[in-house]
C-alpha cells in the first residue's frame, strides 16, 4: 500500500494509506503506534472492499489502465521460471509493443506472446503505448508457428487499447495481418490460452485473442472499441466515455454472462497493481491448471472445440420472436 496516487474514486483509500505511512515514519517500534497502524489497515481493507465491490464500468477501465498495473514482462519475471525473448518478423522489423519468446512455467515449456506498454515514458514511446504495428502481429504469427512445430502450448497476454492507427501501419496491411493472425490461431495444432490482463481493445486485442481458453482479469475490460472511441462516434465527444462504458458491457462480469470468455481471474484486494506478487501467484496457478487440462486433450478435439467456441459467440434470439429453423 505504498501507491500515493490513483483514480478519484480511490481517494478514501489513499487518505488512509497516507496516514499509515505517516505513522510508520513517526514512531517505528512504538506499541501504541503499531496498534493504530493495525486498526488503520483493517479500516483500509473494509473501505477498499466497499469501493471495489461497486465499481462502475468506467471505473474498471481506469483500474485496467493504472500506471502500476502488472504488464506482460512483469508476469514473465514473477510467474515464469525462464524466458528467452525472440525478436523480429523477418519482413520489416521488430515491434517492441509485441513481446514474444520461449518460457517455462512449472513443468511446461511454452511460447509467450503479449502486448507490452512500458513503464517509463521512454519505454512507452518505444512500445507505442502497447499499440502494435503489422510487424508486431507478423512477429507473433511466426513465433506461434514455431510453437506449433515444437509442440509447445501458447500463452497470449492481451493488454492494448487497440492496434496502432497510423498511416504507416495501414500501408503495411494492419487490418489484413490481424485477420490472418486470427485465422492462423483458429487452426494451430497446439493448446492456446489467452488472458486479458488490462485493456482489451478492438482488433488489436483480437489479433492474439483466439484460443482454447479465454480469461479476463477481474478489473480488465475486453471490447470491440475503447469507450473514448465509442463516445466519439456516437456522441461526437470523448467526454461521454463513461456513458459509452456502461453501454458496451465489456467488464469481466458482463463478458462471462454473455459467454464471450471462459474464466475470470480474481485480483487481490484493491486491484492487481497493489500486489504484483500475489497476482502473479494467482496467474501461475491458473495457467498451470489450464495447461494441464488442455495438454490432456487430443489435438483434433482441441481444434474442433476451439472452432465451435467462436462459432457460438454472438448468437442471440429476441424473446418476443419464436425460434425458427434455418431453411
């Protein structure tokens, strides 16, 4: 609980954190002060539970974008035993917004593909704030084909507001390469796990989002468009982003109800940004358990189930209309 800043709705939590820090600096070892700190920590837990149990969709977006939220590289450092990064798409260049490489988690050797935003401004600029170019998706596709060749499961960490929207990216085939990536992932003969760890925006997220298991972290979102983009289209102003967030129904709770995802990974109290180690432990537990299930399935059955999963998405029936058989 050392984070001094946060979204506006966290103000009561941050005030208690500041009081705890002042007491820790004022009299370390003093029994009365220690008791007061314990009391404040209990109060912080109660206040945090109350706030986070009632988050609006827009507030969840703010949590998913928190500057201290763990990124792909953080999970690689904390949840995996080994990681060897692989660079380049063998066509244009290396996109730092897309992180790829061999990794080991528990007894499993895997291929990790994930968006990377960067911590400092210099890193964020180099990573285009997590918005990958076509070369990023070509790089991901090449590494996934390598994983298939060596019978290695694939783990995808999704964390992007969307694919890079610049002219150069469009000239190099941004839309086509995302479509190709989705098509390739649907047919890869190896288990694929996709997890939305922060933002899951638009085609940029879908480009590495076709898998046998799709999971979303508790305070992440997965959407066809960012709330700002939706507000700009529908109401001609980004100021309506909270309204758009309510309408899009993209939180983990909504997504599970709609059948778009398979699992929700619970975050520590106050969000993953408050305890990277605890979140990494939960991530590792989920990945190992899911890998155990998927690797036990025959490959043909795995691909058939993967195809069926995505074919079933988006099928709705108005309650007022009787069901009819297609001609």
